[in-house]
């Protein structure tokens, strides 16, 4: 059976309500800490994929949870693909019907810089690590899928033991060529880890919210892949406490980013914040 684990990558193949349900179902023992899930919404079958993580040890397995039938199915074991890890990033590559994970951490191996693809047609792993330049080894970062340019954007994280912690760099992974390119532009957000990040499919922009940059941060940034430029925005609405370890998802049909839970400067929280082009972060709604 699927075991409770603290830090995993979750890719949800459904709408926003199901993705939030997946957060509540897995990692329940540390819900208020809002462990580092990665969520991608693609509006297909109501299935949540749980990849790797940490519990009594480190995991490298793949499980699918059918939200309609409440049943778990194991798709991959600990030894068929990348080394077990936590704090990794994961996106759904819709063009190739596969999950792409990158980087991560174990206490035995330190931090990773590899990239793997899990083919959902045959439930098999393939190492697609770039032969050339790569983002420095890291964990506690996120990535998003950008369908318009067939790329994955990876930002920030922690490279302690190998480099800065936190990191503030942004990299693009070409999903057709398996090549990394660092994107440098100014101004840019302060370095951070354990942040919330989504890709707004409607406006075609990456959205970055809060995180841990030494102290907990309280800012919101957008990155435009076409212009290759960061812009800090100042949403109105209710005041939001600085936070980190929160999780995020974007619902295209609602044009809204959801940020759930996390740790503020004084407490663990399970509030739910909404951010859209037409509305700003709100008080808890759940």
C-alpha cells in the first residue's frame, strides 16, 4: 500500500478541487507543515500521481490515486528509475504524456542534478539528464511546464553543500532537446526556497509567491517567458502573512492560483489563498 510520507512530488491530472484533495490525502501526518508537493493541473482524468518522497526512509516509487474510486495503484517501484529522493520538482509534459522530475535530495547522496521522465503510456522511466550545463544540485524548489515554448522552467531552491542556500536562479529545460539554459535578467526576485509557484496558462506567465529567503518573504512576482522578464506585482485585497512551505496550483477555467497552508513567522497555517488577474489573495476560504 502507499505509505504516508512527508515530502513528495504530486502531479494531479484533474481540476483544482481534486488537487487540493490530493494534498489532504497524502502527507496527512504533516498537513499543517504543507510539505513540498508539486502540482500540475491539466484537466484530464481525475488521477493524482505521487512520486518519491520521504517517510521512514526515502522513496523513488510512483503511485496513482483515482479520485473517483478512492483507489491506489502502484505504477513504479523504488528501483526502476531515479534514485529515491525528496524535495524534487515535477511537471506534466502534456505533449508527450509523461511526468518530468528534476533534482532533489537524500541524506545519503546529498543533492541531485539529474532529470528523468516517467512515460504514462508504459509506466517506465528514462534518464533525460542534459549532457551539458545543468542547474546546480538542489532541492526544495519547483518547476512549471510552459506548453507554448515546450519548456520546463525551474527556479530557486537550496544547494547547501554545493552552493547557495537559498538559490535565486531561473533555468529553462528544452523538453525536445533535453538541454538546460540559464535565464538571467534584472530586476529579479530575492533568492528563496519552499515557495509557491504556478504557471498561469491564460496569461502565459509564471507566478511566484512568498517563500523562505532567510526570513519568510512576502512578495509576489511574475515571469514572462516571451519577454524573459520578471515583474514584481502588488496584489490588493486582504493582508497576507509572510509564509513558506505552502503549496500551489492553478485552475485555468477559473483563471485563479490557489496557495494552501504553510508556515508563517509565528505559526503553521492551513488557510487557502486565491490570486487571479481580476482578484487578489483573500482570507482563508477553507
